C-alpha cells in the first residue's frame, strides 16, 4: 500500500507589515490589548491577490528542491479568499508555474483548509494514480476585513505556504487523521456573502468577515481537544509519542489551553503567531516551513508531528504525520 511523504516545503509572506501600533492609529485598540488577548504583534498585508502569493510559494518550493513542474500530477490549494469564483486559485497557479500535467482543485474549509487539503492529497496518492502533489495553503484575508471592526481586523494576516507530497511505500506520511464539520455552528465565522441578485430577488448582506469570538474560543477548547485525543488514540499513540504539536495559529491563549489540557511539554509546541497573526489556510504550511528551516523538523527523520486546525464551518481536523 502506498503512503505519502513530505519531500518539500516553502512559504511566502508579503513584504508589507501592519503592527498593532499601526492599528491603534485608526481604531480604538492598543498593542497591549491585542498582544495580551491573542499573542499577535504584527501581520503581513498583501497588495496582490491570493493566486500570486500561492504561485510565489510554489515557485520557491520548485526552485529550492529542484523540482520540474512537469512531474506534478495535482495541485490542491486550500483557500477561502480566492481571486475569483471561477477560475480556481489552483488553476491559476497551475498555469503560472507551467505544471501542465497536473489537475488542479481548490478546497475551502476556512482555517482548517490545509489539513483537509493534505488529507485529500494523501487519498489521491493512496489510490495509486498520483505520485507528486503540490499542496498549498494561501490567503489574502485582508480583502475580507472590515477595518472599522476592531474585533476582527486585528486578528488576521496574509500569506501562503506549500508542501510537496510524494508517493512512497516506506510507512511514512499521514498515519492517523480525524476531520470534522459542525455545520450547525456555521454562524460562528461568516465571510464573503454574495446574495442572490437577479430578476427574481436581490439580497443584501454584510460582505466582510464577522466572528463570534467567544463562541469560537469555547468551540475550540471543547471540540478540538476531543478531536486531537481521538486522532492519537486511533493509532494507540499518546502525546509523549509526538515530537512536535503544530497548531493552527489563531490565538496564543487557545494554543496554551490546548497544550495544558494535553499535558504537552510547551517546548514541543512551536508558535509564530506574534509575527504572522492568523493566516487561515496558510497558517500550517507557513509554520511548517519555518520549523523545517530552523531545523526543528527534518525531512525523512521519522519524527512524528501532530497538525491540528479549526475554523469556519465550523470545521476542525488533526493529522499525525511521520516525516
Ligand atoms: O481560525 C479561527 C479564528 N478565530 C479564533 O480563533 C477566535 C477565537 N476567539 C478569540 O481569540 C477571542 O475571543 C478574541 C481575541 C477574538 C476576543 O477576546 P475576548 O477576550 O473573547 O474578548 P471579547 O470578544 O469578550 O471582548 C471583550 C472586550 C469588548 O469590549 P466590551 O464590550 O467589554 O466593552 C470588545 O469590544 O474587548 C473589546 N475588544 C477590543 N478592545 C480593544 C474586542 N476587540 C478589541 C480590540 N481592541 N482589538
């Protein structure tokens, strides 16, 4: 039976940075409030659209790992902030990087998107017809933010990251997973409303991102905790068998609660939310790239990592991956 192995990684962050102090110049907020409630100090903000960030991340990976784009069989992009409804971001990336042998699809599972996309890529590989799949998570959430709303606009940043998954038979890759959707709680995070607009009806609605922050916080500490434990128990592992827990970077307080409830050594939980804020589907590939680059993680090392993410839908998912 085939499994899928991580053989490449990259990330791309736009050069412009907005600090907490920048926000306090036009909103009733402060660095003290934002940092103490979220762990965020700054976020990158993009002048260009999601497909450009994703293409940049893809090109960095291809160059760094000396990959011919023609070997790619598929490109899967996790995003909830596409440039267009049609075409998909993945189709734009496929054209931009000249990966003419790759089929391309987008996955929208909000901030959980990268976990859902990696799981999907893994299944394509396990079916036997796909060998090399580029999985990208990228967002320009800034275009969906209401910059007069201090409860949401300070939380998010833009960016993209990529992972190359390759078919192998050496028992590495995703060894356990649990993905969940809680559609009854879909109103906890809502963004990008496009109403009916035709000869029969015209619907008005708030087009920006809105969030019930407290409800999200409580959802995460309750549902995600169970999700992680179930993912570990599926393969008879405990948190002590995990070398690094890599959580979606949404809020440092959520990450601390999860680590405490898991009884996980804090040194096993890497965070970069202070620098990048919540980059939604970009969060996990961006932090993974940083961890590979600072030698916390090594390709082919057989380290076990636990990826966990949660977001709109409401959705959540965890993967245990052997590198
Ligand atoms: O990928 C999923 C993404 N979402 C999340 O992970 C969000 C999870 N939730 C959270 O992280 C927290 O709920 C927040 C950071 C969003 C908010 O923190 P909180 O401690 O739950 O604050 P709150 O919403 O209960 O608001 C407390 C006060 C309110 O003022 P009043 O009504 O008590 O006067 C807010 O208006 O804080 C106020 N507030 C702010 N004050 C200064 C909210 N945002 C700000 C702000 N600056 N940026």
